[in-house]
């Protein structure tokens, strides 16, 4: 059991037993989770598993958390498995003696190489029972596999996978293959992991803890995780200090990207003024590029992270070259929140997002760069060893301006105006659009102006240039199904089923069918891509109505940005069911495809509660305009 009051001297007590728990125990947990759709049951299953690890095999907790999330390291370390199907089919064939074509045929039918591997292996007679696999062995081998590069790397990977497969039994085969493929997808998100982890640590210390104590512990863990989203740091600290003292021990650290703060959409400028009435606020240009968190570590090295916490340092060698020019002596270590935009150095002007999206993503060489970029900084989150998250935005902005230098075409501060009237804001909005920006971000300056990692906060409002038409903002939805094309679309999909993400219940809820906004080549590309993600039927965490089933179902892997005319209550779609109407969902009317959002994972899609908010916002506005009409 853990001791909340243990002093740092007790630090090395990380592992009680040298034996690692069986991989089967983890797989049975994953299977139990996969077999239920009930969130509370899932949390209980996971909590009990974590308590077992805390009490019996502490060193297996960190690997188990990663494996449950289909990861082997924090996202920013970029160590990924994602072994191609061809390699895995080869390994399954070698171990089971079945032909590659027979395995492929089964995969076509079942849509899941994991299941095919499990049934192929179970029908195989074994000469002897292999030694059971431990969580430690599997995790270590996975990391070794991910790190193999260079000559003969495929053969070396297949050998390692074979050695694991030979030792696998029962459902271990299925989960081993799925994790290797990067397709675990049992509907388990970070939220469940954090809830269960917090609950497990509280209960392991005090099995009789009250629901309030548990909630408090879970909240502490979630807020620490927002500042320092790394299980590598947090899990050892949980063992050493317990949940309640975690925030004293784990702090924001340059080198570990924070989950970015997000904004609420607005549909009118009067809404902005109503929201911030009496409070000082500021308007900034909303640059249309790619979010970038720039970190300078204590050792002076620089790292750039994406909105999704991926390491983008190698993608922007040009920014890396510019950084020394923009830092003053006052900025030893820091974290800046900024937007990278495409920039025309000759005309000295910002270029639209479409230009940035043509820039190469990998293996970028400074000499070959075609699309130049400039960095627009809008927040300072950490400076010289100190977190600034709870400092007022006015102070953070002052510190940002004092400690960094503008270098034309390379680095600038987000343009701002501390406007007060609708007219001023409207002019500033028009200017932002003329300068190729998306609109404005309106932010509180003093009261309620702390930086809230990962939160879609009402202290940041976004006003987009086309806020007067459509639903005020585009939405980002996940493609979960498709309908076969007819007429000139035969051979491609002609329409797609989209879903938003319910982050409370961790499920995807259908919201509309879409067939507009695609060029013919778009449709071809979507068809080719999505054909690699067909599944035989809907996942247990898809919520849909029987009268809106697609011809083909997909794994939730891709996010699309969509615009729509408005939202309506629908008996056919499930988005936000229970939030606005007790039994009906919300659907988008006249949806139009805008672009693929590669910077968002499916769990970052627009949430059901955001959809419900957009619906309510629209209802308020419709009512207001009706009242205006009445007055006339
Ligand atoms: P979208 O970018 O489509 O509006 P999103 O969900 O990615 O949606 P939002 O919270 O809606 O993000 O909008 C904030 C985004 O706007 C930030 O992620 C950032 O990339 C970008 N941005 C541009 N300029 C600013 C600024 N001045 N302040 C904050 N964010 C800005």
C-alpha cells in the first residue's frame, strides 16, 4: 500500500515484487472493457485492475496505462508502433502455418486481424505450453520493436513479433496484434484512465474513501495532468507522494507540452460584449495557421509542439534558426503559445492557411523550404523556472513583449486592440480578415484570465469572419460510415456518415450525412483512405439510429472540418441526445466539407455539449430576431 506521508527518502519503493504480472490479466481487462458500453462499469473494471497493480505489481502500472491507451511512450516522444498489416500478416502466417492469402481473406470478412490471428492460433496444436507472457516482457519488446531502424529492420521486427506471438494464448493474440497495428480502439480515452487511476490510488490507501474524497483526488490528478501530461512523471510521483500531494510535486516543465487552452465560438459581437460586460478584455487577430507551443528547456535546447502535443521540432528547422534572434537575455527558459502562419517575405504579408498546408511535413531541409513561415506569439505560459498559468493575461502579455523581440517576417506578437465598443471590434475584425486572418480572439485581461490548459474556456471567445452566416463556427467531425456512390460517383463513396464525440460517455454520436463540398478527386482520395479502415459493423461506442445505418462502417480515425447552415432537432441522429431533447439528437442541415483536420485526433472532435451549445446559441439568436421583428 502507498503512504501519502512518505518522505522523499522512501522514493525507491517503486516496485514491490520483481515478478511482472501476466499479460493475460491486462488482456482480460481490455476484453471486459470491450464487452460493455456502460461507462461506470468500464471505470470500475479499470479501477479494480489498477488497484491490483498498485497492491501486487507496481512496476506494471505505467506499462499497463500506456498499453491501454495503445501507446508505448508519451505522444511528444514520437515513439510509435503502427506496424503495417503486411508485416503482421507475415508474422501470423509464420507462427500459425496458415497461408498469407487465407489470412487476408479472413481479415476481409472479419475486418480485424487481431480476431483472425486469435482464431488461427487457437486452432493450432501446440507441442508444449509456452511460458506465459508478462506485461513487462510485452511492453519492453514493443519498445524495442518501435526503436528498430535501418538495414533488415523488417526482418528484425518480424522476428520479435513472432517470438511474442508464439508465447501468446487466448485473447492475448488479439490484443497483441491490435496494439502492434495501432488499432486497439476499445473506446478507452484519457478521461477514463485518469478517473480510474485517481480512484485506484485513493482506494488503495483507503478502501472506505467517500465519493467526495474520490472526486477531489480525481480532480487533482486531472489538473496536474493538464499541466504535465506525462504518465512517466506522474505515476512514480503518485506512488511516492499520493494523489493529494501530487500538485506540490508535479509541475509544468519545459519539454513536456501542455494541452492547449481552447476557445468558445460566438455568433455576434453583442454576445462578446454581453459576456465580458464590465471586465477588461482584449481582441487579438485569430491567425489561420498551425498552433505551436515553443519550449526552451533549462539546458537551452528548443522544442516545438503541435496542438496534439506532437514534437514538430524537425518540421520547422527555419523557426529553430530564428529563435535565437527573438530571445532576449531575460528569457532563459520559457513556454510560448503561438500560431505558425505561411508568410510572403517579399510582400511582407500573411498567406492563407491553404498555402501552409502545402508545406512538407517530414524531412524538411532549410535549403529546400518553399513555404516561408512566421511565428505569431499570443501567450507566455512559463518564464525562467516559473509557471505563469495563474498570472493575469495582462501580465503574461507584458512579460511576453518585454522578453522577446519582433523580427520582421519571422516573429511577431499577435496584433491586439483593447477595444470596448461593437464598432471598434467590427473594424478590427474587418482588418483581421483583410490581413488573411480567420477573425478575432477576444480574451479577458485581468479577472478570470488565467491560462486554462485543455479547457474550452468562455474567457476566450472566437469571432470568425463568417460568423453571421451559418452556425457561427465550423465543426470538426469524425467519419464513421459511408454510402455507395451513384451516377458519376459509382466506384467511390457518394456520402458519408459523420459523428461528434461525447466526451462524457466516450462515444461517437451520429450527427449528419454529408455529400457536398467534395471535388471528384477529394472523393477518390477519401474512398482510398477510408477503405483501409472498414470494420464489419459499428463499434460498441458508436451511437446511431437504426434508420440511419450506412452501407459501410469505418473505424473512427479521421476528422473533417464541416460548415453547415444550421442545426435542428432530429429523430434520426444522436448528437447531444438528452442535452436539448430527452430522446432526440441534433443534426446539421446542409453540411459542407471544408478540409481534413490532421492536427486533431478523433477524441478532439467537436463534442456533443459543444453541439448542444451551438444549437442553444442559434435558438437564442432566432428568438431575438423574432422579437426584433415583433417590435417592428
Ligand atoms: P479552430 O481552429 O477550427 O477554430 P480549434 O478547435 O482548433 O478550432 P479553437 O479553440 O476553436 O481551436 O480556436 C483557437 C485556435 O486558434 C488555437 O488553437 C490557435 O491555433 C488559433 N489562434 C490563432 N490566433 C490566436 C490567438 N491570437 N489566440 C489564441 N489562439 C489563436
